[in-house]
């Protein structure tokens, strides 16, 4: 079966925002309800990336992560 997620995602690759968010959500479920500007700081603080990511990239990844984890919530 093909997997939607990368087998070995590089958590420091700024182009892999969706994998970062999925990993963050699995390790810290309390972060699921945060918005892009809050996640920007958390991803950087926890070492997922070496620099602050653009909020629009995080927002796009956030939308995709929510759609994959809860299709009804992502459609809203």
C-alpha cells in the first residue's frame, strides 16, 4: 500500500510543512487547534526548522493536515 506521508521525512526541510505538522500533532495533540502564527513559533522553538517559516506555507500545510486527519473539519 502506498503511503501518503514520506517514510523518512526530514523535519528540518522547510518544504515539508505537512510532515512537520503531522509529526507535531502526533507528538503534541494539544497543538491541533493552534493557528498558523502560533505554529510558526512552535515549529521553530521545537527544532522542526532552523528558521521561521512563512505563515502562508504553514496555513496551507495546516489546511492539508486538518483535511487528512478530519475530512469534515478540513472541508469547512
